[in-house]
């Protein structure tokens, strides 16, 4: 059921996108480099993903579904795993009730409001 929900979220984002995602009108093999020699294909896929209107949704789908093949959201499997590990480390460090905003963006309640 989780699979279907995640797929529907991605499909909905694609349907609402202002342009067709590049992987849907380009040779799909580019997104599945298998050998070291395919690195130029991987670079091409990443460049195309960089301008894709559903990149975030695509990457989220791949991470949640633990996709093990291909480039999704501009990242390889290794890069997705590194991102996932980084996110897990961050969520372990930060208490749930603590703001995610950087201190520099948080208001200082003792500071007077500027008069404009
Ligand atoms: S971000 Fe995802 S949907 Fe967009 S081009 Fe890349 S692989 Fe395709």
C-alpha cells in the first residue's frame, strides 16, 4: 500500500508539472549506467535531472522506495544512500521540538522591533 501511495504522489507531481520530465522523452538507458564507461551517460542524466520540475518528488520516491537501480532525482544509488544516512544522523542529533531554522534566522524576542 505504501508503494502505491508513493507512486501516486510522484505521478501526481508529474501530471501537474509545467514540462514533461526529461527522462520521459529521452532514451531511458541514460538513467541506468551500468559500467564505469557509462559515466558520461550518468553526467548527462544528472544534468537533465537538474532542470526537472519534479526532481524533489522523484528523489523522495527513490529514497522511500529504496530504489537500487539508476539515477533518480539526479542522484545515484550511492549518493542517495549517503543523503539518507546524513538525514538519519541529523534526525538523531536534533530533539523533535527544536526548531529546524538556523539561529541566524530565528527572531530574538528581547530585541526591539525596528520602526519603519
Ligand atoms: S528527476 Fe526523476 S523524473 Fe526528473 S528527469 Fe530525473 S529521473 Fe526523471
